[in-house]
C-alpha cells in the first residue's frame, strides 16, 4: 500500500511534530500490564528525535471515557512508562510530551473540526502511528493530514504493508483460520476472505452457525439463527470451508468462563451437539485436521480463538492452532484481540511473522482493503504532490508538502465525512471484553 512514510516528510530538524499513537494499553489500576504498544512506537519516535525534531507531542486515547475527564483513564502511567523507555533508548524524554487522553474531549470521537484545529495548533508535521485506531474516522486520525505534511509511522506502515500483501499477493496455499464468538461480527470478513483464500478454517463460537447451516444439531451452543442462511450460501458457493468434525462440549447446567467456578461434565462428541449440551471448543480430531491445514499453508492468517480458551478445559483447540501457526514455515499473521492474547499467553508470540497491534483495525483492513486513517494519509500526500509537483527522483524532499500547511490553514478538517465511522464490527464483540479497538 502506497502510504507516505517518515522519509517522505519535510526535514524534521527544528520542527514540532504531532504523533498519533495507540497507547490504549491494558491497565490493572494504574499499572500497565502489557506495554507492547508503547514499545512498538519507539522506532518512530527515535527516528524523529534522531533527525533533530525540536519537540514531539504524542497523543493517544486510553479506554472509553466518553468525552469527559475521567481519572480512571488518565494517561499518567503511560507518560511515565514512555519516559522510561525513551531514556532506556538513550533519548532525552523532555523532547517528548504525551498529551492528555484524546477521548476526554467529545471532539475526538465526533471528528470535530475545532478540536482538530486545537490539535494541530503550533505543530509543523503529523505522523500517524496508531494502527489500532486507523479504522476510526476520529479527529486525531483523519483531521491533521488535512492541515500538516503527514506520514505513516513505522507501526502503521508495517501493519498496512503486511495486511494488504495478504489481499494483493499472498503466497499460496493461503489458509485463513477464523474463530471468536459470533459469526455476525465477522461475516463481512469471512465473505471477503472466502474468495481470496485457498481454505477457510472455521472454529470458535462462530462454527455453530455454520454447522447448523450444514444440517448439524448445535444443542445449547452459540447459534445465530438469522445468519444460518448466509453461512449456507457460503458453504454452497463451492469455496473450501473446513468445519469441525468433532467438538468438546459441556453438560447442561455446567458453568464456564471468567468469574465462574468450572462445573459440569466435559465430553468429546462428533459434529452434532447433544440437546442441552454446549460446544465450547473444537475436538482433538479437528485440532489435528486444522493443524494439518496450517502446516500445508504458505500463508496463514489466524484471527479468533477456537474455543473458550480462558477456561483451561476448553483451551486445547486454541493452543493447537497457536502452536501450528507458530511452527509453520509459511508466512504467519495473527490478527489482534483475543488470538494475539492467546498466542502471547502460550509464550509463542515471538514465533509468528506478524502479530497485529490492532484487532478491529486489522479485520476491517482485511475486509475492506482500506481504512479511514490510511486514506487520510494518502489523500494528504496526493494533495501535497499536486501542489509541490512530484518528488525529485533522487529522493530528496520537495517543499510541496511543507507548502500544504500554509495553504490549508484556514480549512476546516471535516473528519466525519471520510470512510466509516466508529462502531464497526468491533461494536458487537463479546460482552466480556467490551468490544474491539
Ligand atoms: P477481538 O474482537 O478483540 O479482535 P477476537 O476477534 O480474537 O477478538 P472475539 O470475536 O472477540 O475474538 O471472540 C473471542 C471470545 O470468543 C473469547 O472470549 C472466547 O471465550 C469466545 N469463544 C470462543 N469459542 C466460543 C464458544 N464455542 N462459545 C462461546 N464463546 C466462545
């Protein structure tokens, strides 16, 4: 994907740079439990500092404070961790400021042009490194590229490159393994991938709607009756869809999942779930079949757990898939969210080729082939090229991009008019996790 990169920016020396990051990290009170998203942006920050940027202002959202100042979502712990990491990388942390949580202001999610004006005030350049938020047409994502010379940071550029390469030129056979709770969350993605992959492997809660569509009984398992027809159409289309042939099920009245005492009887059954029983994982035979499919692939995309992996009685299928994805010689990509959490929990995260930092964003990019945040950067680059002419072939910078700022200073960024708005497929994710992205 042709995004403007850091190297395409006017020389950052002596400039003030606004960086949009995605530091929406998991917190236990004020303790950060996983700082991957902060560490991931260090290459972008050190590149800017190394090229003499006078001041870097990083902005992020954290949680869902809904447009009001809420101390629970104060970025102070992130600010402290960022300063530590910068100092550890040999940088002077005083040249980097972390602004307050963007979502303390209702203008962020509303895409308010006045909020955009405030964000870009006093800034010379804009860098978007917030892949996890690139599917939102929020003010800080789509607004600044209309005012400032803009580029993708390292995280965003790499995510866009890897994920769009799966759409454009995957090494074959290309196998996508999809799981997670609801088929309705991912039907668009499934339909889009079905025509691109060589085999679509379906597990997790969503497999029951497919199993129902192929005539199996699903007992008390998660079933979306209004999606059975869509699943049947997909199965009838002749696409290669691999469904579970056996399942791990829990007896009627048994309890499972976080916050519950694990009770009830667990059994392995075929593809039919007995009345009153609940399918909560793929069975061992299916885990072996899925492993074979993954082993034979040149490209593997995995998104969504194969069962309720939070409960050890139903984690075997997800573990088998995680191990197969980690072991494959093919190019492996794991979408964010629960599958990334699962692969990290199994200690296999560093054995996949690309672990996406964005759950909802990665799925939307794979489904639609583009995201509002990426489109905004490309449009900014196209406007800059129009004004300043093409870049000289030696790669030295044109001042066209720099000219962009002055000419658009009075223009209001209409963030809301671009692409899809908030509440994409993530809006209906599992209640336990409260949605994607
Ligand atoms: P994200 O939406 O954050 O990207 P994801 O796409 O990896 O996450 P989700 O669709 O959110 O996955 O679903 C994950 C949840 O699905 C897990 O909490 C898991 O317990 C649940 N799940 C998996 N299999 C089943 C099943 N058979 N029945 C009920 N829930 C299931």
